[in-house]
């Protein structure tokens, strides 16, 4: 079984691929940053609650946008499994064509997963993560561009942290767009306000590329927004980590 690890700015997601469709997944907080010894202690018993025998892990792939943690996670997992882990990034070979040397591993993995998904035509991948990103991909696998905006949780935390009287709220859609109390007012702004931006960006990208794109959403809160719009075709919270697993399968023969 493959262990795929996606190190993000907010969470580190683990996924054990029993098969393409049978995936066991969990997350831990990225912060506070830990040493390789702390990761070793934390990772050593993490499989037991999920009924996984660590001896069943036959491959490890890691994607990261947090460089200070990449090697520490790699060393800890290699000590536990006695396997060499593959670290993938934008330079890992695939059919995806990128024009930027600044593309993050998460964006590249999103592009890879979308390209190999088998959906014809142009595509947009929206990642509701620490940053809210939109990635455009054409039918040949070429990345046509990216949009980066503040993430929903990032914006909400900033709003609450920089005001004296606004409370922490549950992220869910209120009954009405026009709120009647502070909580519903904030929920409307964060949910319907960001949804309006997402729908507007999809329309603008479609207009720019001259085609109605197939839209995939992913990330921690993508599932909240998908039911509220018909402009997102599918939400897959494991889309990014599936891209990491594809990169592993494409390049596993190169592991020494």
C-alpha cells in the first residue's frame, strides 16, 4: 500500500491507498513545527486507530509547500518503514506542462490529478486551502495560469483577530443572505461573499479561455461551497493527494 503525505501550511494530510478507491486518510496540524524525532514519536503509532499494519506500507510519497518540515517528515517516515521516500515537486516528470518555475507542489499535484482524471476539455481546479487558488489546465495538460487569493479560513481568522467584537463562528451557510445577527452576518459574508467571488472567477476564466471548463474543487472547506453552486462540477477533498500518488506511480522506478 502507498502512503502519500501532503504537507500544507495548515495541515499535514496522510492517505493510505489500499486501492484507487479505498483510501484511508487523516490530518494533523502543521504547527507547531516539530523535529524529526518528534515526528518519529508522533508517527510511530498513528496507524493503529485506522486498523493499518505499518508493515503493509510498500511505498511513500511526500509533497510539501513547507520546506522546513519536508526533510524532517521524510527522515521520520523512513526510520519507521525502512523505505526510501519519494519527494515530488514541480520538476517531477509527468505529462503536465508548466510555464512557471515558481509553481508550488500542491498546484502541480492538482494539475496532475486533473489531467489524469480522464475528463476531456479544459479544466479549472479550485483549492480551498490556506490560500484560495484557481488553476487553469487545457486539454493537452498545459497549465494556462493560476489565480491566488486569501483563503477562506485565513480571511476569517484575520477578520476575527483584528476586530474587538466579532466572534469566532461556525463556517456554514446561513438561511438568508442578509443576516439578522452578528453570526449570520459574518457567515453570509464568508460563505456567500466568497462563493460570489468563486463563481465570478469561474465565469471570467471561462470567458478568457473561450470554453466552459470542467470545474473541480478540493481543500478543507470545498465541501461547504459545492452544494451552493452549479458552477462546480465535482468536489474531491483528496484531489491533491491523489495527484501525489499519480506522480509516485509515474516515477517509482526511479527510486534508488
